């Protein structure tokens, strides 16, 4: 049976088309994915992400333990900051990609993917030290909303006295929002636009949703728009672009792996892979028009008609006006080269591009302004 977020009835009342996703009954779209995509790029989209998993990690040994099981250097993560990380198998395969928030010196929160929450929880328990660390699964007690878009700062500033306009990217703070206490506000997101992710208690989720949606600049947005928004940025989707058969090096995410920080699960396998070289790599792909739309799991071919790879994520890029995709190809392929996919009995070209496909967003503008 599918799980439901505490806001399911809100989505139904708004006329959302619901769909199964990661074991959950989630809003796919409300009116259209195109309008929700455009609203997020232009003003603000509001996403219910309460299907995601949240784990609290506490104790004097929490930092050292997390450093031994995650790929980034936790010791370089001060309180109030966040990190994108991988949880790996010993052979380097990706169990999950997640975000770590250091809330206090000895208190962390891990936000994991919905479909992998139980798997991740089991893995963490298997590798938990006998003392110095405790973990708590607060997924069922937590509502997570993402307010994303160029208007998100102005909207949220009207609901809190916290200096959220001064928060850098990938940071977090706690405070009152719309009269709700102890809201964890994080400047992390998955759309490429400036985003505030808001973690609140389950019983306060509907109130916060209603308050945010009462602003005329805010549009509810579903999974379809979230997918095209993240694909335009080249962000990875677990279970589609990455899984336990893929390593971060193959996924083009070596920036999130600190091999020189010391031992962690999967490090030895990644060192061996780095030394011998990778055979495949994830690339961005761009079609020449909006009429050529790559689709998930479509085979890729070279000019001789030999199958050389496969698309993992593909769609129209509404802000690009062309078809866009991510796909695995031999590692000796380069940006600017052409590969092909079959479409209606013809071989159509796709150009290898380096994501993001959209480079002018409220997030990128804000980052440039801070340099």
C-alpha cells in the first residue's frame, strides 16, 4: 500500500493528479508541469517533499562516525552548514545520495531519498558504533516543504524575523516562521532556483502549506515540474541516474568525494577505480529542437549504429526549448561530440553538453553576486 504525506488531502483539493513514487502517493502535477516549471523559474513554486526521509544523528562520536561512512569531509562542516554526500557500499556502488545538515556540534540531520529510506536506515544501524552515537528516524514526524524561485526570499521574509536574506547557499538555521516555532530553514534545493527547504513538525505542516500558498506569487508544483527543473541543472536522480551499480566517479560527481580525508566505506574501491580509469561516465545530451525529446532508458548509438550507452533521464527542457538528457557513454567521449538515438525509425543526433543546461537562475545570480 502506498504511503501518503500529511498534506495529501491538500493536494487532492487543489485538483492534483496523484502518482506512485518511491512507495508514496505523490502529486505529479496540479494544472500542468509546464506552468509549474515556469512559475518556479519566474516567481516561486511550492513542493511537498514530506516523502523524504530524515534521520537525526547525535553524540560525541557522531562527526567521526559520519566521516567514516560518507564521502565528504564532515570535519569541514561547521554548525549551520550542509553538505551533499554519498553513502557507499564497500565496492563503491551508491547506496544513496543525501544531504547532511550540522545543526549543532554533536547533532546532525541526514535527509535521504524516499525510496531508499528503509534501506539507508538498515545500513546505518548495521554500521553504528557501540557507543558515542545514537540515531533517530524522524521521517514520520516531519513535513518538508520547498519554496523555490526568485521570489522565495521576499515571500519568506514576510513570514519571519530571521535574517534569511543573509543566509549563504547550503546553510541552515532554526526559528519561527508564520507563527510556527522551531522551523528548520535550509538554503538547499533541487531546482536550480534559490530555495528555502522548511522542516516542521507533522501537525504544523498543513498550516505552513496554507500560509505559503496564500501568497499570489506562489504556485503549487508537483513531481513532473521538479523533474524537469532538476534535469535542466543536471542534478542526479537516485534510481534513475545513479544506483548501487554506479560509483560517484562514473556519475561525474567526484567533487563530492574526498579521497584524501582518510578512510570511509567504499574509499578503497574508488581509489582502485581512479587508478585504472573509468570505462563509462554520465554526460549531458542536447537535441537540436523541441520536437526531439529523449526519454529514459533509450539506447544511444555511435555513427556506425553500434550501441554505446543509454539515456538515464530524458525530457523536454522547458527553459531550454530543446530536448535534454543525462546518459552513460564511454569515458573517452567529449563535449561537442555527437551520438544518436532511435526515434520513429530514424537515428537522430544528440550533442554532448556539460550541464547545467540552464545557467541563468536566481541561484546562480545570487552566487555570482556574493563572489
